[in-house]
C-alpha cells in the first residue's frame, strides 16, 4: 500500500494542454490593427523619402519644410525638394488626415501624384496644366508657404485614364509609384468646382 502511494507521489505531474493556435487577446488585436493602419499610412511618406534621397544623393539642392495652419485650423506640413541637375521638384503635403506627394519631372514633362488613401498613382502631361518653371520654383522656394497659402488658385479636375507604361515615365515617378499601378489622368472636358485634393503652388489638382 505504501509502495503504491510512493509511486503516485513520485509520478510526474500532468502537463497542461496547449493550443496549437493561441488565442489573441482583444486588446492585442486592437494593437495589431492600429499598427497595420499606421504601416499603410506611411507608404506615401516612405516613397517621398526615397525620392528625396534620389534627387539629393549626388547634388546638394534646396530643401524647405514649413508647418502652417489650414483653413480649419489643422496643421499642414509642406516639404519641397528641388534638384536642378535632374530637373525634378518633389513636394510632400501632410496633415493629420492625409498625405500626398507630387513630383514635377521637367525632363520627361510629367507630373506624378499619389495620395495615401488611393492604391494607385496618377500621371499628367505638363502641357495640360499651367505649371511654373523649375527656375521659378527654385527662386521662390523660400516663400513656398506663402505661395500655397494664397486664396487664388488654378483648378484642374481629371478623370482616370488608361494604364501607363512604367518604362516611359522616368525613375522619379517610378520610385513614387513602385508598389501601385500608374494611370494617366485625362483632363475633364467640363470643369466642375470641386474640393481641392492637392494644392501645390496655387495649382489645385482633383482626380476622380
């Protein structure tokens, strides 16, 4: 009897059962969801940084960053980078709600733009928009914040066109849109007064 009792006492304790697929607590699910959203929201910012590295890696050019308040009091951060050697000007507009990147590629006569809430890029031929020259941007870069805060602006609205060929768009726009398709933005025949999607140097761009 004692021998049986000793055997039971010396027996190894029963191991707890484990699940092959552990349950994720609700609070951790929320953390994972928030982290995923933040990763998506930073895609445009990362693209803008890559463009900045590209256009400044060989030549030190002007980079201006300004922070001002929009009409609704929301903070608006604007960054402009100019590279005369590559004939490229890149703009990054950031608010608490959205972010947008606009590239003026004077060598290829193209404007490329991307917003964080769209899974695509748009590209427009420069001859469809009255854009300033690269020299005008370079000379007025110190007054960038004053230029974009003005009330008067040219309004252009575009509709989604055909899929663009990446090989014809140049390296800068391809960096901006490396992970999404690029579509030509065709100018609408009938202009409509719409809310401004991107305001850059008094040019309001809206893509439907």
